[in-house]
């Protein structure tokens, strides 16, 4: 079903070379080619190969449209796993080290497995134990969320030597969690376990079996970069459009739509908005609680007094919706996941309701002085009085399987055009 939809979108350009499609194809076909290109860079962890390469590509695309490019170096944490495993008896499972990673010794950390429920209540004494934290079900994004942080903190407060959290969510797969980018968040080693791998360890915890946790690898700090493309015409009437590009895995549904829409708007604005100065900002470090965006505001972005409008294209711009099959698993749908939110400055609400009518989730915009998330919160707090942003969490958000199956080029093109019309109207009034 997914492959068929992609063929439909690319039908008119299928015989062209990839580079020609990306550079010269009109509208939806060009958006689809940009989406494919971004996905093709692989893992987008901040400062890693995919993040750096996609950033260079985006800078080159803006330069082709006449933008002057500036980069800003940002120091970000990283960890390259060596052995990351939870073992109990004959059971073994690969786990995800929670950043900023507190590693175990080379021979691991051993202790009794003790289940901790979503409220932080332990089934047995936790002194010296490995807490198996059974998180509540949700579309999770950040370890700073209270329902995640509370039971893990409670486990360490009760004497646990380490914690392994089961990321219960709609796919049954591991969900990576954003983290504070400055220091470790917890009192010891923390790892994440996919719900699909958890049953045997929950059983072991009921029996009071011992387990061994290995979290070893290489980590520290490495450089990443933000970039901005500017067309400064001396008008002091800036349009700013921003999007993050980094994330834990391939980020097709999470980041791909925003990146493709951002490029679409940049190419259009360069020719269509002659009476405005333009700043197209792309940040790294998103997964460390918006570390890149924090560095960019006030340095790469124009001041609030000179900014007429700021649009932020965040997560889940147009990710695919899925049926939760009766027999288990997920089945792709042609529609768009409605768990995407549009938040705009209050005077723009009537226009937003008009222009996004019929677009799932976006058709019910919020006042961003009341509801916001991610980088948009920082933009509003910095005093940009006319602003808007999209954000959300699709089913495969922060899951390793967030690949091309999770995003429809048709939906991305439709949503990109809606935002183009929105920007055009916002700059008139």
C-alpha cells in the first residue's frame, strides 16, 4: 500500500535521474524527491554522519536559491554502543542506553530484578537491585515527561543500582527518549527495553531472579551545526521559517515532512516574497531538549522587533496513520495521523481554521500562548509575537522503524501547500 502511494506521487518524474528530479521537478514530485533524499541519509543523531550530511545538503539547496549561508557550531553529547544488553538466566535482550549515558563497568552490573510500576511502587526492596520500570502506555518522546521521570527517580531514591524502563507504546517497539543535553538525568545507569522483549524479564522479576546489565561504549561531546540561509534585503520585515533535522533514528515521519516543507517554502519565498527579508533556520541537537534551537535564538535568528512572522515546522508534519489491527500489529492507512497540532498567535486563529480545514489535526488550531511544545515554546517565550508551529507524535515517533513507510509524499505536499498559503496570508495582515 505504501509503495503504491509513492509510485503515484513520483509517476510524472520516474524516468528522470534522481538529481534532476530533486532540482527541477515541480511541486509534489520535488517534495517527494526531497523527502526521499532526507530519509536516505539514515540515522540523524546530532553530530553523526546522517545529521551532518543532511545539514550540508540543506545548506547547498538554500544556496542554490540565492540564500547566504551561515553555520553555528553546537557541542552535543553522543554515545556509540559497544555492548548494551540485559541478561537474566538464558534470556538476552538488546537495550537502548538512555542519554546522557552512565555506563556500567566492563563486566556489567548485576543485581536482583525488581519490577517498579508506573507510580514508582516497587514489588520488593530495591537496595542494590536492577529496577525494571514498567512505564505507562503512551506515545512517548522525552524522559523529562513526569510519567517517565517519576518512577525512575523513585527507583534510584529507594536504592536501585540501575534502571531498565519498558517503553510501552503503540508499536510494541523501543521508543528512544529525548534527554537533558547538559548532564545525566538520573542517579545511575538507565536503559530502555522494547515492550516486545519485556515479558521474560517481567517474569524473572516476579521470581526475584538476578540479572546483569551491560552498558558499554564510547561517548562524550562532538560538534554538530545549526544553519541559517538569509536573504537580507534591508527591509527589516523578516520572515523566519525553522525546522529541526536531527533525531534518534531515520526520522522519516518525525522530521522528514518538516524538512521537505521547509525546502518547499524556502524555494518559493526567494522569488515570491520580494518585500520581506528571509531567514530559513535548521537546527541540530533537537533530541537533547532543543539544544540547537536554544543556541540559535538570539544569534542566528533576527530580533523579535524586526520579525513579522515566524513559522516553526516541528515533528509529525504529515506522518501516516495506521490501523491498530485486531489481531495485533499495525496496518498502514492512506490518511494522515491526526495527532499533529497547530498552534498560532491568537489573531491568526480564524485564518488558520479556514486554511487548514480538512487537514486532520491541523484543522483545530490552538492559541500558542496557551498550547505549545518543542522549539515553538522557546520562540514564543523569546517575544516573537506573530508565530505559528506544528508539532506532534505519530505512532512510530522515536522508534527505529520510523522509515519511508511512515510518511506519505502526497500528504507532505498537501500540508506544505497549506503552510505556503498560510505564510502568504499571514504576511499580508
